[in-house]
C-alpha cells in the first residue's frame, strides 16, 4: 500500500505567480480561497469575497484564528482607501489590581484573564453593510457548509493543530477548558492530515451571525451564551462589554517610499512600526538585494522602529506622541543617523509568536481588500464557549502590567495589536493589498516584501518566497536555512547574534495581489511556507 500522506519535501520547488483578470483571492488555506472565489462568481464583490474567506478560515484554519478573534481591514473602493479597526476592548471590570488580586504578576496566556471582546464578527457585519453586494446569509454559506459537512485537514494545519493539542493537554487541565477538547479533539487527539473534521457548533454560530447581521453575537443569543460562560467561571467579560463593541472606521496612515505610498491601519496596531522602518530606510540606496549592507540596514531600521513601537503604541487617543510625529521626515532622519556599521542594542520588548490568518481579494470592478484576523496565540485562550465553536482570543496578554506604561492594562481599553493589513498605491491608483501574518514578525515581513517589490523588482510570488530574517531581541537575528550563508557570516561579523532556523514556521505567512492600472490584470503570490493558495478566474 502506497502512502500518499508523506509531508517531506526532498526537492526544492519553484512556484510561479498567478495571473487573472476577473477576480482573485489569496490566503493560507485552499478551501478558504476557493470559498471567496465562489462568492465572486455568484456576483459578489471583493468585499463579499473577503468576508466569505475570513469566515471560512475560522473553520478550515482554527489553529490561527476563530469566531472569537479580532479583525482589521484596508478596503479600496472607487478610488479611495478605507480602514476598519475591529479590535475589541478589554472588559470594563478588569484592572491591574484585579489581576494581581487573582494571584497573577503578569497576564496569563490562558483562561478568562486575557480574553478581550471579539471583533471579527463585527468586522464581517460592518464590511457587508457598508460595501457588500450579497447578504451575509449567502456570503457565510461556504463556512457553514464546511462546518456542517466537514473537510479534510491540510498538512500545515494538521501540524499546528497537533502541536496545540499536545501543549493544551499538558497545560489546560481545568474543567473550564473541557469544551476546547470536545470541539477540537473529539477523538481524544488532534485530527490528522486528510482526516475529516466538522463542528456543528461552528455551523450554528455562523448561521446565527449571518441571519442577524452579527447582532446575535453582541446583543442576542450568542452574547448571552458568552456572558453566561464568563460569569459561571469568574471571567471579567460581560454582556455589557459585548453590547458596546463597534467596529471603527479609521483613516489609514502612510509613508511615501520611492514614489509608492505604503498604507497601514493607525495605532493601536503595530503597522506604524513597518512605516517607521521604511521611513528610515528610504534615505539609503540599495543597489542589490543579496548584500550584507542591505540586510544590516534593514535589521537596524526595524530594531529602531520596534523600540519606538513598544514604547509608544497603544490605543491612539492614549498615546503620548502622535503617528505624524513618529512618521515625520525629521524623526526618520534622526533615527537613520543612529545606524552605523555595527549592530546596535535597541531598547525594546521581546517579540513573540502568534497565530493569525491574512487574506487578499480583488474583483473586476477594481475593488480590493487587505484583511487580517486572529485569536492572537494559535487557538487563543483555550476557552471555547460551550456548544458554539467560539474560541475566545487571548489578546489581552499583550497589555502591560506596569501602570506607568502607555499600554498598561485598563478596563475598556484596546491593547497594542500585532495584526496589520497592508496596502500599496501609486499616485491615485491602487497597486494592491499585501500582508504577512505572524505576531511581531508582521512589520518585519511587510518591510521585506515591500523592498523586494519596489527596490528589487521581484514579482509577488518571488517577493514572498525570498528567504526571510527576523529580529528577535537585543542583537539576536534569526534567518531561514535558505538564507545565504556567506551573508549570515558577514552579519555576524558586524555584531549580529545570528541563528539559523531549521523550520520556516516563525517567519510569517504572506499574500500579495497587485493590479495593472492599464489592463486591470491581477497578479498574485501566496505563501509557500504553509498551505497557501491563490484562487482566480
């Protein structure tokens, strides 16, 4: 009997960019990309396709996001870019003192303490209401179908599912976590590659969200179930917290990089870190990509940008400096002048890993969406609301327990947020959506793929496939094992503490769609480090 399920890759492979003219969806899971394409073919637009793909990802990639997570979007419609921030606030009743009284010196990763109000369903409803063409009942149908009928696990999905299960089995012994195991390990283990998994709880929840345009989640039967589960287990989250959630339309922020405008969502997101780094880097010339000087300057600029991000970024109206100040040419030059031939030691927090999904969509009307959704760390808090499939996020773990820090934990506050959708324009025309998920790797990934595109002329697939590096803390930089070894050695000679990673898991997962303004032809790239797929027609 032949085994067709081997996950080894003994041969290097090359993937070509995908071209199409009617519509395109790029994301980390083939079934979700196809779901978005199905909606485009039914007459939906890029916004409908993004919602369909996002909802589907909560079912077909629950290791990285869920119905109980947050979402952000950049939406290009009729020549204008709109930003949507649907991150949830901390429960009103939580505080640093309350967490300390409960016996915690820092915010735990699991249980109710790190749970914040989920924003993802609110994002779907808001996007649908403002820009969608089809009703949510139709747009969420593919996700409902896969939840009801089940689907076979893809390779990367299976790997992370099993990793989460093994960790949870050891760490989550309390009865409150039982519902996670009932939902995601129904056979007493993680499902395997090619094995069918389904969740009737997911299906019923998605159907309820679709039929009520998200109302049931915040002010109806689902809100009641979430609040009751919290109350029964001493959680801080209440029905009032849920009822007050509103996805916010925000004005995107940008820097001009070599004639292109690179756009991000403003704080509380960390997109400003990527923009700050590009603002520093635009003062240098980069004649070639594979050069120690190129990598050294990129790493140093990111370190400086991160040290500012960790120091200053929180909910925008609670910041002590403005985005404009951080992105000014004067400040960019000031920071640029700190870069020398030697690796510097920045003052910054230590980046950590997370699970997130990113997707990009485009249609034949010129609409384009950059969308990101996350439970923060993998499956999130380890809590699943009984019978609903709603895995609650642990985003509150990002708050600081230092009361003097700008991102200090408070009730009803939005924390520093790692998930960031990106968008590129030139003049008054859209080039397209891009993103790289992966915790604090995200701004680093944004800088690398944008420079691969603009400075080095790589197509979307090559821009994503290029070996990546990741600054971790102090002078420590991790590089992929495909990274040129002679350059790694030269970086070490400049004082960088170089580590070569055997696995590509921590270097983020990206998607790109660019549009030719003359012809309307779309070209897409997807992530080769995961089960990535571009669906197009």
